[in-house]
């Protein structure tokens, strides 16, 4: 009886282990084992050339975590809603250290169905992507949790979310050296870098809770009250230590629409430490008129705090 019980338990353990192996999602991180021997230095602060660009974003070492404040999506009828009490993700951009930038750097990883710009400054036309959406890549890697989070906080306006995500990867991640396919080693799986980029975007976004930082300083969306640019900047500087870029639209730059947080990175863009630095881009918000931080259309947002 004892022998039979032992055998049954052993079989159950093996079956459980096999099932766990099937359920465990494949890893997406790069092979950066060589980076442990590299000098520790923040991107854009190195005095000598970066020897291994898989270890530090090069040349795009001025990393921008960017966010939108939209008030509607245009696809509310399809359930595409904005996150209540939170700004939305825009992206993670690899500007060069001098503030210039590259875009759409690898057409073999071009998944944007509607490239913007459609033509690069050198005259090269960017071929629109016609294949499966990038949301299918995420599911192929067993990350419905990531897809769920992105559908709550990374919201497009006027088009499906997946098109926005594809645009951000194709335009920006392909110009970020730490997401180069070569950095994933010989065991690279197709689209591994795409999922890895989206994970990195989420990590960076969570570092900068714009809505809460402003609200804690008494700055809340309002259709009755305006704020000065100085009020908005001061509130964010007090929490980040650096001046972010604030983007405004409307007449005379009086409608708050976006924020960009500038960073240098110690290590890879995937896992490295982000150090906030001052914006290299001047705000487009009015310095003399009140700025509207408008309330959202109530039917355009949903409560997602219980899902964080």
C-alpha cells in the first residue's frame, strides 16, 4: 500500500511539474550576461564610447516616458475607455543625447498599419504593416495580464489600441539598442523584443503617476478652474526633481494634453534605473494665460484602480 501511494504521489508531482511547464509563459528578457562586466554609467553621461550597446541605450540614451491627457476616445461604443484617475500611456522614446531622434529604424520589425510619418526625412517610404495585430504577439507569450493592463492604461483615440501599440514599438523601440534582436542571443523567439518593450513601457509609466502627483498638490481636472504653467511644473518638479515637458493645444496653448518625463538610464532600458533629468524641449503651454486641465467626458472613462 505504501509503495503504491508513493508511486501515485510521484506521478502526481511529475504531472503537476509538466502542467506548470506548459502554463509558465516563455521569458522575454534579453541575454545581458556580458553587461555585468561593463562600467556602470548613466546613458548620455559616459565619457567614452559604449562598448556593448545591448547594455545601455546607444545612441538613444535620453529616454522619454510620455503620457497623454485625453478627454474621449471616439470608440466608447466599442468599450475603449480611458482610465479614471490616471493619465494614459503614450510611449517610451529613445531621443539622442542632443535631443534629436531617429524613427522606424528596422523595417523587418515594422508592425505599424498606418506609419506616421509615412515617409522618413531621407525620402524612404515606410511600408504599412498588413499582418496580425501586436496583441496576438503578447498572447503568444502567455501574457494576458500585460494585455489587460495595456487595454486599461494605453488607450488610442479614434482607432484600436493595438494600432497605437504597434506604432510605438515600430517607431521607437526599433531605434533603442537594448531591444535589438541581437541582444536576445541565439535563443531569440520572434516577437520576444516586442513583448519585452511593452513590459518596459509599463514599468516606466508606473514610475510617474502624473494624475496623483498633480492631485496631491491640489491640481485636479476642472471645467471651471485654470492653472498656471508654473503651478503645473512646480507640482511635478517637487516629486520628480526635474522639469518635465508639458504639451498644450488649443488657442494660445491653453489646453493641457501631454507630459514627457526625460531620463538617463543606468543599465538597459528594460530593467535599468531611470534618473529624471530636465526636459530638452520647451513647453508649448502658455506662460501668461490660464491653462485648462479639462475633466473627461464621464462616459469616456472607467474605474480601473481595483485592477492595478
